[in-house]
């Protein structure tokens, strides 16, 4: 019974993650082709670690901060995805991150130029929605292949 519940829980998380990714990729006014993650793209991951007593204003983040980032980074920013932490890997455990944000760029210089022009404004807005020090990782998309859950999108 316990194994069945764990499998159902994991399946539900995978399904919700897929639906979330597909919804974020289906932004009105943009084709899926222009939003697809391609091998060699730069992925900037911004992680906000969870912790007791930490504040994070999701409404401000989604409705003010992210639109500001999208406006400031303009054409350099190809795709944005936001994950809200719900739980950890073990049943009943807390999510290790409150929010994880993914910003995709065609190249490292495109990201660096966007940050050089607008980084201070973006970083200056952080205290308006959180007291958490974000952790940032810059990665290169290496292997993108179709998934049986979300045809045409990258998979792990």
C-alpha cells in the first residue's frame, strides 16, 4: 500500500511538472518553436532556499519582478520558467527551495550583456519580495530530446 501511494505521489508530481512546463511554454503571441530550449542555450537558474522565518512574496515576484526582468532583458531573454516548491523528495518532507527560476539565453555573452546593462536594477528589486539570498547557477543546455510526457520538450 505504501509503495503504491509513493508511486501515485511521484506520478502526480511528474504530471503536474509537465503540465506546468507546457503551460509556461504556451505563452500567447509566441510560437512554441521560438520558445523551445535548444542545445547550447544558456540556462540561468536562480534558487531561493527555503528556511524557517524566511519571507517570499510570490504575488510581487510573479506580477512585478519577473515582468520587470522580462522587459529589461528584452530580446536577450528567450524563455522564463518558474517553479514553486511544494515538497521534498521524501513523502512529508519540506521543499528545499521556495522558488526556482529558469532564464534561458542564446549565449553566455547575451546573458552577460543583459546583466551588465540591467543587473543592478534586477538585484535592487530583490528586497521588495524576499529576504532570501538567491543561489545562482549558469549552465549550458547539453541534451534535449523529446519526452513521452511532453512531446517536443526537453527531459531529464
